[in-house]
C-alpha cells in the first residue's frame, strides 16, 4: 500500500548575475543531513561548499549547472534555501576586538536583511590600452577547486602564479580595434604569458574587477557586554550561513 504523498511548497528567486528566474523547494531531511555533516567540520570551507553545491542541485527545480554559477549566485541561492527551510535567523558568536577583552557576543543575523552588495564602479570591461581590452567573467566553483582557494571571498593567500591562473580562467574575451579574440583559441600557457606582461597599472585594473565584484555581505556594529567596546564586523562568506 502506497504511503500518502506530502506536498512540498515551491518558491522563485532571481539570479543576481543574469536576472533569470529559477524555482526551488525547501530542504528536506536528506538535505538537512548533508548540511549537518558539513557543519560538524566548520573549519573545512571546501566541504561546506561541496555540501551547498549538492543541496542546491537537489532543491533547484530548473536545469542549472552549479559548477558554472558565480560564487555570489551560489551564496544567494543558498541564503534563500536556508531561509525557507530552517528559518531566517542565524545565530552567530563574535569575540570582542578590544585588546585584552575577547569576551564573546551573541548575535542573530536576519537573513532577510542580507543582500547582494554591488559596487557602482564595477565593470567587467577592462580597457588595457586605448585600443585593447578584456571582457571578464566571474569565478565559479570550478575556479575555486582548480586553485585550491579555501576562501571564495579573498585571494590574499594566493601566490602570483595562482592569481594569474585565476585571471586567465576568468577571461570571457579579448579585443582590439579590429578583432574579438576567444581565449579558448589560445593555450593556458599563452594566456598566462599574456597576463604576465601586463604593466602594474593594467594588473591593478584586473584586480579591481575582482575586488568590486558583487558579494553577499552584511555590516554590523556590536557592543561588547563586558567592556562596552563597539565592534564592527563584516559578515560574508559561506561559512557564516551554516548556523
């Protein structure tokens, strides 16, 4: 005898990177199990990302390749999934930043107040010279895994070779006054050599693309209950949404 069917609600959201609308359902017990297993190893960002990727694959009702999603899209989808499945509030704990105090302050993050931060100066078109430029695309999970980048919001721990490699993997196209060049027609070595010959100013323009890219972020000011010091915190990164 067949067991009664339980209807699951569905929701829609708009992808920040493309404006496309996708449908999704909340977590089920099987997704919650994946999440709990990742939470047990809170220091392993890679395991958390893998868990989020699997949960998104399970819960998105449209055909979508999570490997090709910009990282901020991935975080945005997960925020909505988590909000509809577990609740809009995440419990966080922060240490006081005042030297000698380090008292812990509890904070409840309301996910409904977290959104995509967009920099008005951001552009994916980089003008290297008056006649030569590049069109960039955003790093994806593939990029993260390829270069063993543990924190998707920072490239500070990368050596120069890895940073150049990430830049090469994020080139959508190159152009001059006469031609548009597809990076797929060049070898990885040719692209790396091309970037290695940028001037410092040109390299800074490329870094600015990454620094100003859209991100999930929330700034909060918390008053320490012990010393009354006001601590400013920037909440970002996938691990902050695992509470």
